[in-house]
């Protein structure tokens, strides 16, 4: 059978269909898969985990490629729906925060307890003394003496590379290079392990250097090196092991893949800082309680003492203010008590008022702690006026003074001199208008009275004056003029009530003597003549001087003198002749005296009819006795000079 | 900052300690070398704008009396193999030590430092030997602890190799 000729193209197509129908089917299926989005997603989902795993094994390229997208989406998500992250992170962050806060509180409480204990205990005082003695700080001494142990530094060290991943310390001043210390710690471990040929798994667990111990706490990829001061308890090791376990839980992957970048481990710092724990020596609870009570009682006692002192001070202050207010001449306008510093008092003060500092001392306050500020003023109350008077006139013991509505009342026994001054000056004092002394009994000092007399009259050398019981006794001799003045005025002087005058009047005595001499003189005449007999001249010649003396002394005692010249004649002859003769004889003498310069008006010649009565001792003969002229001094009060 | 542990390795007296002493912050005394067998120093170098902190473990010289303590090598990201240019034998020793190090910690970046480059007149190491090593992929630097030449460069180059992605 011959087959009809067919188009070669058709034949080829037929052949391809026969040979490749399965592959074509598969190809179509693949095409469908690629164009069908859903199927493509399913395919990728099935291979993605494996692909990511392989990519990570090759390197960080996938992580690096994904990081920006992942970070961006996290930031975006936190901004839009933070609550999701809060809920997600709460189970992790919550316990960490609680643990951290609790630890901080525990440390604070412990520190406070220690401060209290160390401040009030004998041991505390002893440590304080040790600090002074050794020049260390108190805190350092306390730490050294009370510390049981303290984890001072923690190194987180990568096991493989010996590089330091994180270093935390309780003392920020520690400046040793943690990287090199970490390296050397690893080297020492290697050294120990190699030196004693122990297995790879065995390790140096701890070593001691002085007060320090270093504990090595191994982990799978990293280990902790804890630098501890003091004597840590065994229980510390499990705690540190828990810490290194936590580190591995949180950063296990990063530790395994560590390639030198330690910054990713910075987030472990809080965890490591929690492991920086310390324990201090505890005292018995009873002791603490007793001490606390002692402290409380001490504080209470101090508070009570302070309160008592404060109350006492307050009471004294009140008393002081009361005293100030009671004091005349002081007016308090403002007073403030300073509890811890200077107190203040302001007001007005009269010059006569007493010193307020003295009043403060009386009230048992220290005046140095009071700031006084006084303005001057004039107090017119009776007490102030009286004080002002007393300050100016010191009042005698027996004298009493009072101020009554401006009147100074003086009573009691008052010395005259003091009173005299008061009379003159008292009203010069502000507040005193007048002086009343009617009730006063004035006493005089005799000597002062005598001095007053002396000052008034000018005591003569010849006169002696004595005052006793108000009586002025004068003795001696004095001129008539002085005597008259003294007699007239002596009793007007204060302190002299009467005068006992026993003074001789010198002028009177001189007058009396002259008068006696003149009146005992005789001038004799010749018989029946008015011629003066020889023996009569002698008398006549002495007469003018004596008359002048007499006139002078009479003037001193206030008298005018007229000299009566008495002419006598004997009985022989007639009466008429004798009368004439008597007159002529008197005239003869007058003429003589006029010729001597005497005023005729002061001479009075008289013929005396009666015979002359001889005076006892007259030596003249009876005849002679009648032929004479005799004299009589007649006085009358002196007429004042025109 | 990235940290890397490196070691200074070489025969006794090649100048390992001298090489670093002028360039690092020292905290431990050289006494550690003879007691513990290692002294650790630190140096920060800048590599292409990034800072790398090198923890330099200066290991005690390897000789007949004191074998290299390979436990100190653990975790090293690289090492500086030091030989004394004036003593041919120290290069041989370095090559031998490199083998032991690789066996202990695997292939990590390292550099060969031919030290005492300032002593030109006493130089013993044949350049052809160095070229052979270069052909094997070794990188070498001539350094002088006395003059400071080449040291910084060596540390920087080693750091660069250590932080390069594999």
C-alpha cells in the first residue's frame, strides 16, 4: 500500500508529537507553574527554609541583604502598633526589670542599714578612728572591716579567641585594660592546663591573689572570670553559673559565630551587673534592735532636752520683755526672739533709763545675743522724772523726794545747802515745774553756816566766830562799823538764829578814852582874871590833839561831838563880876581852840554858876579849884553828810 | 570595633618582642614571656577606613629547649611568622614552625617578617629562597625593629587579610 505523499512539515510535527509528547506535557505544566502565582508561592515556600539555611552556611550575604528590610519593618511596626511588641517582650523584660529594681532596693537598704549601724556603734567609732589614723577614707575602712565578699569585676571572655566580650566592674575607677587582662587570664589557664598536662575539659577554676580571688566559670562558648574580694560563699558559684547560662541562652548564636565584634554583647551588661553582688558582715538582730532603740531614745532625749531648753528660754524671754515693759523710760516697740541666732529688741529709751543689758542679765539671758536698737526720747512719767532728778542731785539719806504732777515734793531732814541748790536748779529738769518743801525739816551744818558768815562779812583776824546750835558767838575786837553790820545781818544768814556778841568795839573804846581824858582836863586861871595860869597851859596844850581823836572816834561810831567848855569862878567878889568872869574864862578857852582850827559851832562856852564839885583825887587847892575851866563832851547822832 | 587575636611566632632571638614593643601599649612586663611563655599586647590599626583592635600574643621563641605551646595559638585569626634576616637558619625554623601551626589551628592568614633589615651587611637570607616562598603563596615583609621600617605595614596587611571575607 502506497501511502499518499504528505507535507514534510506535517510529518515532522507528527514525529515530534510522537517522540516528545511527554516532555511537551511537562513543559506546558512548567509554564503553567511559572505563570500561576499561587503555585509559584507554594513552590518557593517548600524550598525557602532549606535555601535560607544553605545561604547562612555560605556567609552573611543573606543576613546583610535582609537586614535593612527587617529593621525597617520592625521600626514601622513599633511606630504603628507598639502594643504587639510590648506584649511580646513583656515576658522577657518584665522579670529583668523586676529583678534589677529589687536588687537596687536591696543594695540601698543594705547600705542604709550599714550606715546606721556604723554611725552609732562603738565599732563604727573605732573604724572612724582607724580611718583618721591611717589616712584612709571611712568608707574604705568600713568596707574592708565589714565586707564578707564583693564581686568587684566580671569578665565575659570568648573561649576560642580569648577576646574580652564584656567587662563590668563595681568600681568605675578600675582602669586596667580589660582586653589584655582577658587575654592573659586565658593564657594563664592554657599555661596551667599545659603545664600539668590535664585534659582539654579540665580548667583552672580559681586562684587567689592577696585579698582577691579570681573564679573562672566556664560556659560552652564563653566563660566568666569573676574578681572577688573577701571570702565568697560556695553558693556564689551556682549563681555565677546561672549567669553564664543566661548569657548563652540570650547570645548563644552570636557567641558561636563571634568574629571579633563584641558590640553585640553590650546588651548583656545589666545581666552581668546583677552578678556584681556583695555581702557584708551582719550583726545579731537583737543587737540591731537594741541599737535602734538606743538611737531612738537618744534622739528622744535630745529632743526633750531641746524642748526643755526652748521652753526655759521662751519663759526667760517673756520675763525679760515684761521687765523691759515695766521699766519707766523704756518703750519696747518690737521684739523678736532668735531661736538659733541674735534676738532683736527695738524701741525708745530715755537717757535716765537703766541699761537694758543689765535687765537681760537679771532675766538670765546673755545680752551679747540680743541686738538692741534704741531711739532716744524724753519720758515724762513720774518715775523717769524722779530718776532724772536723782541722777542730777544725789539725794541725802534722810531726805525723801517725790514727783506729783510736776511738783517736786521734798520731805524729811534736808541739808540746807542741798536744798538751796535744788531750789535754784530743780525746775531746769524736764518734768519738774515747781518745788514744794514745806514739809521738809531743814538742817544746817554749823561749819558751813560759819563759812557763809565769813564769806558775807569778811572775818577779821581779830575776831573769832563759832556757830553752835544756831548761835553765832563772836569774840575778839573789831571796828564799830563791821560790828554794827554783823550784828544787824548775822541772823539773816541761814543756819544762824541768834548772835552772842562778845566783841570789843574798838571805836567806842577809843571814843570813851578820849572823852574821859578831855573831861578830866582842867585849865586854871589867875585870881579874878581870865588869864590862864601857868599850870593851866600844860593841860591846854594837850587838849587839841585829844579833841581831834575824840571827834574822829565819835564819827566812827556815828556821833557828832560838841565840846561844852565850862567856866568857873571862886566865890570871892560880886556875883555879877563872877558871872562875867566865868563866861570870859570859858570864852578864853574857846578862842584858843578856834585858833587851833576847831569849828566854833562845835564849841559851846558856858559860865557855870554852881561851884565846881571836885572830883576824887583832884590835887588843886580849893581856891584854885574854882578858878578853872572844865570840859564836857556832848554827843548827838551824826547828821548824814549833805 | 572588630577585635582579632594574632600571634607573634618565630625562633628565639629573631626580635619578635622588639618588633612590637615600639608600637603597642604595654601592660605586662617582658618577664611574663619567660614565666608563662606569653605576653599580651594590644594595638589598634586602621585598615581601609575600619579600625581593628589586635590582641597580640607574643609567644616565647621556639628552640630546642622550649617548644611552641600550641594551646596559645587557639582562636588566632592570623599570625606573624618572624625570622632573622641575618641568620639563615631562622627562616628554616620559621618554615618548620608554620607547618606545625597550620596543623594546630588550620590555615589562617599569616605573614613572614624578615627582621633586622637594618643590618644589610650581615644579611644572610638568599632572595631566591624568599622568591620560592612567594611562589607558594607566602607574603613577606622586610622589617626593622630598630628603625621601625615595615612593621606597621606588616600589621596592617595581616589585618586586611584577616577581615577579608573568605
